[in-house]
C-alpha cells in the first residue's frame, strides 16, 4: 500500500538539547477545597460527563478500513497536531478534531486520497465550535488538490455521520478533576496531556474518565509518590485499582515505544520545543538505557 508524508518537510529534534529539570521534589499536600462559583456543582458536572462519554467513544477503526493502515494514520495525526499548532488553536480544538476523525472512521470507509481531506474538515468543524477566530488552512501546501466546494461538502458529510454531536467529555477534563488537588507544578499537568495525546495514535475503546485517571496515576508514579491510589481513591468510586493499573501499563508501553521510535515528530516538537517542558523531557531519559536504568528513576528528572 502506498505511503504518504502529509508534511512538506520533515523536522528533527536533538534529544541532547533538552536540559535537565531543576525543580523541587513533590510532596503530597492535603486536599484543598475549590474556591470558585462552580465548586458546588463539580460532582454533578463530572457525573454527567461519565453518563455521556460512552456515546462519543472512539472504537478501533483500522480493522474496518480497507484502504488505510496504521502508519498512514500515525502520519495524519502527527500532521493534525502540527497544523493546529501552526494555526495557534487551543488544545480543545485538537482533542475534538481527533475525536471527530475517529468517530467518522468508525462509521464510514475512506480512501487514502480523502484521508487528509477528512482531517482538514475535522479541524474546521472543531475550530468553528471551539475557537473565537477561525483561520484558513493553506490548501496550496497540501499533498492533494482539494477545492473549497469539496471541503464544504465533506464537512456536511462528517456532521451528518456524527449526528452533529460536538459537545463531548475530554480525558483532559478528568485530568483536572483527578489531578488539580495533587499536582504541584504545571509540568505534571503537561505530562498527563503528553501521555493522553500519545494514546490518540493507537489506544482506543477506553473512556475519557478512565484514560484521564490512568494518566494522572502514571504521572504520580513517575514522581515516586508512594501509593498514589490512596489519594485518587477519595475521588474515584467507579474504577478499581486493578483496572487503572491495567490501563496504566498500556500507557507505559506506549511511552516506551514512543521514545524508542522516530515517529510522532510534531508531537515531540510540541512538548519539547514549544512548551519546553523539562518534566516531559525526563520521560525520554527514563526510557533510554544510556541515560538511566529502566528499573530506577532519577529524582533530578521529576518535579
């Protein structure tokens, strides 16, 4: 099957350019109460998210797609990440875009020639929903020659396929719910975002709440927090520790593969260069034998 690179040029990242974090160690704090107008409704809001999340769950779509493969989808998702960064859109626009792409591929077959068209239209739909100012994607830089009429028609086809349902729970919302009382620095929040965005490449059939909870649990483990479930279990009454650890192991393996392969260039660029997150940089060193033994975590690399 023919392969395509959706970018005009390739970008490389020199891992040795990342610097070691000099942040203080994390200490678990007591759980403070939220001080904002919505705090009385937090439990009700997230209970509603749980009730809704399975309606928007992306199933594994590659088995039913006859004309695209994993490598092509990996290239496409990485291109989407880069395009949304260049357009200066919010992360919420990225999450909704990837959810739209996944739900559409769960329902309909697509040819490789229209795969990037699906991504363009999904970005446009998500931006119109999430952004105040919607910017145009430069069609002249694309691999395929799409017209504005094709894009408008395909946007309509996507919206009909997903039944115009765009208000969806994101895993990142559950990261806030589980982590806002436990995380002590923005790098830890960004690390969970990084883990979740890696999961968009290949991890499906997992609810937003379970994915967000497992990402928080994994980051707390990286921070050498003893028994992180003790703190999370006060917020979580649905999932068992066994299930969370099962998903955490899957995320951990994704991270190992992610750092050992030369893929996901734009995702790495987003977190290493643009945000300069040294905590995330520590993940790379954690998984490379030449930097550190896999059985031990250098405390200098965590918050």
